[in-house]
């Protein structure tokens, strides 16, 4: 992990740092399992961002203005969040067409989140398919 990313993670409250670190691990592991190529880790808009060539960026963050939630952000110009909403209407919460909202006090719904990560990491290969090929 690059120092700038590590510094950002370390600036979060301890429990949020653990949850976001876990999400980062899910992203890294999913990219590896997909043989998606080089995973680019950067800060975009001050948020940890992850991208592979075949996919669209996934960003993570927690904000003081929403202290009980943390987020996985996706490009709002994609069909990702609309597709997630159809696939996981009850398992996940959403913010518009740009984010999955996770509750700070609840466990991460790993299966659903991993599937969403997979769709984001392969988006450019599947964006033409109905429901992104699911």
C-alpha cells in the first residue's frame, strides 16, 4: 500500500479503518482472482481509489457528516449502482447512482459486496450486457 493511501486509512477512526482495510482486501483479492491486471491505487478526490484497465474506479471513504456510514463509490455515469439495486434490493443500501452505503455498526455483507466489486472491475467488458451479464 502506498504511503499516501496508508496515511489516509490511518486518519480514519479505528473501527472504520478496519472496515475500509477489509474492503480494500476484498478489492485486491477479487482483482487477483479475476487476473484483472495491475490494480492502480491512488487518492482521487481525497478518497482511496482502485482501478484496473478492464474496469471502472472504486473509491472508499468515511465522512464526518455521515458518522454512522461508510461508502463504496462508483462512477455515476455507469450502470453499476442501478444494477446493484436490482440484484441486491434488500441486502444493500444506496446513495443515488454513485454509492453503496454500509452501516458502521453492521457486518459487511461480503458475498454481495464481492460481487459488486467484481462487476466494477470488469465493467468495460460487460457494460453492454443486460444486468451486466449477471
